[in-house]
């Protein structure tokens, strides 16, 4: 049986995807930036209930051609998950844009040259809904304009990288098909001992570092559902050449609603939350800081819209399942959270150690 390639295999989403493939009995080849991560990746896969005997780990960097021809050799299916996701937006946008775009093109060319049947690219809602439009609902037909005034480097990088991917495959993709998954804010249990951007945000809320939250709303999706969606769109013939938003059912959530779920479900630790809201209007500015405001995120998930989406309250509380037991998610009694006033809004997330236009859009 031919191996399935997963780039960024040691990450938050990547480990879940690798474990899901192995549980199905598929041999997997996963790329990591350094072979030093192999032990952590294998341990994460075992935590996900999979036997790592079918896992091959290879080193390949998005910014170098070295290793990619060997990585894709013999693979008919490629899941390109690897992409830079910052905890804080960089001052130089090219720190994100260049590796996101060039890394994506590098993997696509290697897959095409190796004769891969299909590539499933992990993009983001940041490439879909960060440019204002009339109404509150976004669908896969929408695109973030990279030239939107004030657009942060992260959503700009995702839009540019995905556009470049579609352009390349339309011009010179050969027989290789492209499918894109655009998740909203990815939450849920982690299989890794390191904390990615999504989990760092939860840790900041639980640990009391984030005492002021920005007034913004966003879609939420479980990391396990995003991994499952990758498997489904890889298998479905009709998915070729299409984008798929990944979002849990129901209206968009605010940071305070996320905090309330954590407060209710964390027992004694949760009771330390003091939920306060300052007067002030929610920001109604760019969609890059208010995702799906006032309505539902548009979604089209195969094969049926509600067939496997988990309740979002369970998704949020599951973020603490592994972290608490390992002692790296909760380190001190959480302090009170309050929503930023309209005057504070623009800087609230930055003061909390997390940029509003970063991982809230989704990330791997």
C-alpha cells in the first residue's frame, strides 16, 4: 500500500491527522523540520490511539527544496498541513508570507512531479472572510483581499498562499488535483506536549495571563473534525477543485463565551473566573477582527452538514484534557476576564500576549 504524505506531521492538527490515518491502517510518511521531533511525533500518535509502526518520519523544510522529492516519492495522496502560525504578528509581513507561499508551491510542485493523485491543502478562514462584505455570512466563494487596509500579516499570508496554490494548479498542475480546507478557530484536545497558538490562547485565559479579551466573534471547529474532513475530501471524487469551510454548527462565539464554558467545566479552577464586561460597543470594523459577526459562518461540509460536528462547548473544554494532566496548561489560579471597552478594543489581544488577527482564524 502506498504511503500518505502529511506535511507538518508534528503539529496540533498534523498529529491528529497522522493518528487518524494510521488508525485506518494506512501507512503514513510525515515531514518534520528536524528529525529531533520524531520521538515527540511518535509519542503523540500513540496518545491518539494509533500504532506508530506504520509511520515513517522524514525531514523537510518549507524554505528549501532539499528532501521534498524523497518525501513525496511513491505517495498518491498528500496532505499539506505545514504552515507558519504566529503567536504574535511579526513586524515584517514577509516573515509569514514568503514561507507560506513558497512552501505551499514547493510542496505542490513536488507532488505534481511525483505523480500524486490529489493534494489536500490546509488553508484557513483567514483566506476567506477577512475583507468586509454586506451581510454577515461567508461561504467558500468569498476571498480575503490581501490589499485590505489594515490587514494583519497572518490572514494576508493565508490568502496569498492559497491564491498562489490555485493559480499554480490551474496553469501547470498536470494530473494532480487540489482540494482546500479552510478551518475557522481550531480547538480541542492536543496530542502534543508543546502548545500551539490555539492552545496558548486557552492557556492564557485559564492561567490568568489574558485578563482583557477583544470584542470579536469567531467560528470554532474541533481539531478532530478538521482531521476527519481532510480524510473525507481526499476520498470524495467530487471534492476535486473545491474549497471547504470547516466550522462547528451554530452562531459565532465570543472570547467571553469561551471563558464562560471554561469556567463552568473546569470545576474548582473554573470557579476562579470572574466574568465582567465593560460598557462599550463591539467593534464593527474590518471582518479581519470580527469573524462571522451577528450571524452564522457559511459552511459546506461533506457529505452532510451535521453528520460529525462535535458540540462546541465540549470542544472548548477538551482543550484542557491533556494539558492539565501533563501540568503545562494550568499553572496558576485564573484571574477574571472582561471584555475590552471600545477604546481598548484595538490593543486588547496584543496586551494579552496574542494578536487578534492571528490564530483565531484557524491554524494547524
